[in-house]
C-alpha cells in the first residue's frame, strides 16, 4: 500500500480529502497542528475523523504560531463576520485578516519531513481555490512551487529515489462538489468543524468566512448541514 | 532600517551570517529553534551571539522534530565520527544520517511567517554548499526554489507589496573564507557551537562532520579555533 501524509484540520475540505485519498488506496498518515488557533476545537474533529477512517497514524504537532501572530486566528484580531461577498467568487478578492502568515508553507514542510521519514511519496492538502477566502497559499501556482521546492529539499528527491507529489485534488472543486464527493464516500459532516470563531461548546458562529462558505456549499448541494449554528435562527 | 529575519543556530556559519547582515545595515530579528536536537546546547550559543550583536529581537521557537525523527540529530541514531572524507569536497557525496528531513524547509517557513508579520523583505540563511555535509536543502537550487515558493505563499508577495528575498551570502564560500569574513567583522568564535554530539559541559567532540569541517576551516585560515575539543590531543 502506498503511504501518504494527509494534512487534516478536521474541517470539511480536509475530511473529504482524507476520504478521497483512502478511496484511492493510500495508507493514511494524518497530520494535524495545535498551532495556537482560536478554533482549537477543530482538533477534536480531526481526532474523530481520524478514528472514523481508522487511519494508520494520526500525529498532532504542537507549534505556537501565536509567537508570530499576524492573523485573526493567532492574535487578538477580530474575526470578520457577515462578509457575504466571500461567496461571490470574485477573482479579485482581498486577502482577509484570517490569513495566517505562511501557514501552508509550515504545515506542508512538516508533512514533507514526515513523508521523508515514512518513505512516502505523496502529500495531500485540501487547498481549494474556488470557494475560498483568497489565501495566497491555496492557489495552484503556490502548490506547484511548493512541490518543486520539496523535490529539491529532500534526500528522496535529491537521490532520485522518489518523486514527491503534493496532491491537492480539491483545488478546483466548488464547495458543492466537495460535499457531493464526500457524501458519496460516506463522510459524516456532522463530525467536522469549519468555524473560525466557535462559541460555547465549540458551536459554529454561522457568520465567519469559513461558515459562510460551508453553508453556501450545503445550500448549493441541496443538503442540510448537520452542524448546529448559534448565529442562525 | 530594513528589517531582516536571520536563522541563527549559534554555529559558525549562522553567527558569521548575522555579522554580515548587520554590517549591511539590517535590523536583525534572529530566529532559533528548540527542535529536539541532540546538540541543544547550541541554543546557549545562539543566545550569547544574539546578545553580543544586540539584535532587535531573538525568538526561539519550540518544535519537536523528535516526533518525526529520521536523523542522527533527532532520533536514536549514532552520529558518525571520523569521516575525514567530508573535508575532501567531492561533489558526489552521500547524504549523511545527520541530515534532518526537511529541516531547512521548516525553518525557512517559520522565518517566512515572521517576515510577513514584521513586514520584512529579507530572510538570511547560513546555508553553505562548499565545505558542507551534502545536505540537499543547502544547495543553491534549493534556496532558489524556496524563494519562488515564498513569493507566492504570502500576502506581501501576492499583493506585490514586497519582493521577498532568501539571502544566503555564504552559499559559495569555503569555511576558511567564512571564518576570515567573520574575523574581519569582529565575531568571537569562542561563543559559537558547531558540534553535533557534544560531551559533558557541551564540549565539542572534534570528530563529527560539523567539527571536522570547522577544524578544517580554521586550519586553512591559519587561525586557532578558540573552542576546546574533548576528542583532541
């Protein structure tokens, strides 16, 4: 079985990603980060998802990105709410304050290290550049540049033993398509967590960018989101 | 003053690097990692060096690379000793077990995150591809690939605000040249630490790759290394 490292936040995209990779026959090594995120509750979802899919290993790495800050998710900056324009797919969107500086570079670099140790050639990331927040490190050109760097960075790449691949199969899917893909693979979206600014008990706000994009996806798919939202009626 | 993030291990190369960057007028933000390295004592050198050069900020980030392992520096793998061939500059060298999977990708990614938050355009790394251990992530093509990735990864790069540069001014210097450069800039090499496998009190072994390369540099420069070595005379 081909080993793969999967970046798993416990959100809708990365959970679907895990289901996709597993359906393709990969031996799943899931990687999550306790990085000082405001929505640390997502790690409970990551644990549930990893258990549900019976992954070979789930590693949670502690890194304190609050020491660096610079984001509404890792510093005392308010999470924007009610930005309905996030769902209109303009290509020209501004990078919002929920962007965490170099987060995907850091996460993918740890995945690269683990892949090297596991002798895995495949790293999966749930990056998406359609129904997304406009983060620079979710764009196709970014993923390609990381892959090039990764191939030069490692023993495997340097010695020509393995051709490392950064796989982002959801990159060009709409949120609706991601949900449909996941439903077909038996994903329980009630076990996932997307909200950036959860309330008491970890309940989703329903108004941050992550909630708005998620709700739009379910609405377009014609499916009820199984999660409760405290900001909704 | 232009801000710069400098990767500082407390070793000979990164200390010289810091002196070079400071002499060029950069406002120094030094970044070190407590990564589970066998030679954690190097962090004391990093603190001494940061203090000596009176840097604006010295940040030490905790990341436990022992959870990933795969190296003589982060797992129970013996550090090779007496590999005199390390000093013969063959271009065809094998990657030794002291190579830490994706370490420079991880370190540079954190530097990138910090640079983004500081609004700095310059990241300095003491990578060297002449008198070195043959690590893939010290080669010029690797540094270039990381720079390309970094420019796409970030808000600054994406919005065209800053052109991020990964500066590796020691990349093509011999160890002798690095030492001469540092001496001219007032570096006290007695405050640095290079050994991968220090003995009691942090004393250098004199026989690991890092010690052999360092000793070769001092010998070629015709200067006495101020450090004591427990494996020597």
